[in-house]
């Protein structure tokens, strides 16, 4: 089973960026919270959200389309 970490950041410009990474284990919530709340308090971003969850990949056997 794989573990996926998703981080969404709302920048001061109004833009929203996201990062999705496969990780071995979910990071400690307190570490992630401290990092992004400090950036928010320093004015580097407006807001953020994070999610870390296990996922199961079950590939679908699709017919080849030549693409």
C-alpha cells in the first residue's frame, strides 16, 4: 500500500498551489502544522491544508488506443 501526502497552499497572490508526494509514512501532524503555521504567521502564505492517506492502486486494464 502506498501513502500519499497532499499539501495545498493559498499564496498571497491569490494563486493556489498543490503538491502531491508518495511518502513512506505520514509526517507528524504537529511538525506539518508548525511549519505551515509559521509561514502563515510570517506572511509567506494566506492559508494551507494538508492530507496524508494510504491509497491502493488497482490498475485498470484498458485497451490500447494508440495514444
